[in-house]
């Protein structure tokens, strides 16, 4: 469980988070939506200690990380993986080395197991045979998938996805969504995803939260979320036509 | 007015404090495992080996112009035979360390700032953090050591090439006696000169990697931020080298 309590953060002179209260349930996929520049990436970075709140607390399990540094913080971070909005691949390494890096550094894996795990992972994200390429030679979509492979290869307990499908074509976006949900169900990790893919995320997610004016305005299962009465949120989630849930999602 | 000056002073004092902490913690991380030997070799290759061409080129011409200038001054006193010592002493004591350091700043230092700065704005440094890897240890400490060892080696190369450049002009072109070129060097250069040169080059190596890594590491999150970080790194590093050179020389003399 990740729990943010009254988190406030001002960057420069601009208040970005103005009192976020949010509980991310363990082993579920929670998606955070909200307008561009609203602070979704900043919010995600608070969960892994890349930003420290000006006020408030961030709990990961029973550890309060907002004032942690050094080794205790690293111990918490070892439970996480993060896919950055821009993928953040290491330019100086090939795709293979990028994906192998956390295996070697985080899990201290060595030998042929590394190559097996990496190649298996690259295949799953549709990058089989691309291991020798460097990030500069990849398209935006391929970089995202390589970043996804690097995040998932260590089979973490908690994964933060910052816009995993932005910039991908619809087919690839669908494939990545399926990959994330399948992996999430298989390994049961706690997933927090920032996404603009409305309405898709309502079919994929266990919970949806919306960040609005520096606060979490609604946090609920999809079926409940779409019944919100806030007209602005209604407008935001239904620009592409009203969201209609069917089957399992509607019953949940 | 006074308040503005006060603010400016405070800002610079704070910046200097941050720089000092940056330096100390980078070296602190150096002595803690895991030891990044490969990273260090890569940095030595980058700072040292890849700077050899520009260092050899500038050293050659520096030695040549020194011989030219020295010859016309010394001839007035009929002591062209001392040309070797004049070239060698200026090289070893002053021009070798300073010019090599300035060339390394321009070539490797600016590249170092740009590389780290790009890693900062594309969140690669954050990515290291999320993998529980300390960026100071993984990224910065090897560059510090690379500068500390690479620059003295380059300075040694600079001195040797410069002295041969002086030989080329002095002996082959202006007709100074080859034997007296070398014997004057042997008799004039003392251990103290060499020692001073080494001390200078080590400290310049440290200044370059310190300033250039620091500016890259704290690059502001924009393309302009990256441009100004690189410029600031080169300017600050060069200025600090020259100022420190003056103080070190006045202590060593
Ligand atoms: N490292 C930073 N330094 C200063 N301001 C930042 C930083 N990161 C983000 N911001 C600002 O915080 C606000 C929210 O950014 P972000 O979280 O990236 O939005 P989004 O919801 O699109 O992910 C933006 O106004 C952005 O300019
Ligand atoms: Mg974002």
C-alpha cells in the first residue's frame, strides 16, 4: 500500500500539489488521470522519493519515506520500478545493456541468466532482436517499450508507469496495455499508471483517480468513477464520447 | 542596493557551499563499494586518451613559439645556448600545466558537462536514483578520478612535445647548438620545478572535473539550461584554473 497524506509541493513559485490524499491499494492497477501540467509526474515521483513533499507524508507500506535519505531510502526504492515519461534510457548503453542493467545492479544477477531474462523481456515488449541498438536509433515508441522492459525485467513489487502509451500508434498502445495488465495479473505487483488513454483505462484499471488543481478529486473503481457528478470531470472523461462500461468492469 | 549586494553574496556563498558538498560526497562515495573500475577506465580514456591530439598540437606550437621568442631575446645577450632551459622551464613550470588544463577544459570538460546535463534533463540521473544507485558514485566519482589522473599525464605529454617543438625551431631552424640545447635543460631544471608542475596539474585536473561535473549535475531542466551550464562550466573552470595558478605559483616560489 502506498499512502499520501496531505502532500503539498511547490516548484519554483508554482504550487503543484496542494494537499494530495491518496491511497494506492496493494496488488491492483490504479490509474491517475488529469490535464497536462497538472502535476501527475510530480505526484508519481513523490511515491519513489525523487521529490520530497514540502508538507505531508508519503507511506510505502509501513515506512514513511518523505524525509528518508541514503540507504534506508534505497532499501525502499529496491521494491520499485519506474517507467519515466521520456523512457530515460541510458544513452551510453545499448537496449540490451539498458534492460540488463537493473538485473545486474539491483538483483546482482550474473552469467547467462541475465541474457535469458533480457531476451525474454525484449520479446514480450516486441523488441526481439533489437538489443544491439542504441536509444538514439530508436523511435519514440520503441524507446517507451525498451523502458517498459527495463522496468518490468526485475519483477518488482511496485511499478510506476508514467504515460506508457503516449506517442504510440493505437495498435501498439493496445499491445502495451495488454502487456501491463497481463504482467500485473501474473506477478500481482502494485501498479500506478499515469495515462491519457480515455476510455481504455476504464476497462483496464482497478481504480481510477483524477488529479485536479493539485488535489485528488475522485478516486474510485471505474464503474463508480464514471458516475461522478462533477461537470468538469464528466467533460474531461467523455470528450471522445460517453464512457460505456460493460461486462466485468460494470459489475465491479 | 546594499540588500541586492547582500543577496548576491549570499547566493554565491550558498553555491560555493553546494559545490564543496558535491566534491566531498563524490570522493566519499569513491571509497565505498561497489568499486566502479570499468567506469573509471572509460573516463580516463575519455579525458586522457581522447585529448591527446589537441594537446600534442597545442604543445608543439607552444614550444615552437617559445623558441622563436626566446631566441630573439637571448641573442641580444649572446646566450642562445640557454634556449633549451628557457623553453623547458616555461613549459614545465607554467605553460604545460595551464595550457593543457585549458585545452582539456575546452574539449573534455565541456563534453562532460553536456553529457551529465543531458542525463539530468532526460531523467537518466533520476532513473539511476530509482534503481537505488547513487549517481555521485556511479557517474561523478569516476570522472573526478579520471581528471585527477588524466590531466597530469597529459601535462607530461605537453611538456615533452613542447620541448621537442622548441628543439625543432631552435636547433633545426635557427641553428642553436643541439648539445647545448639539451645540456642547458639538464643543468637548469630542478626537481622543485617538476614537483611544482605535477602539483599544478593534479589540482587543475581536480578543478576541471569538479566544476564541469557540478555544472552538469545541476543543469536547469531546459535546453537553454544545458547551453548555459556548458558555457558556465568552461568559463568558471578556466577562471578558477588561472586564479589558482597564481596562488599556487606564489606559494611554490
Ligand atoms: N524538476 C522540476 N522543476 C521545476 N518545476 C517542475 C519540475 N518538474 C515539473 N515541474 C513543473 O510542475 C508542473 C507539473 O509538471 P508534471 O508533473 O510534469 O505535469 P504532468 O501532469 O503533465 O505530468 C509543471 O508546471 C512543471 O513545469
Ligand atoms: Mg507528466
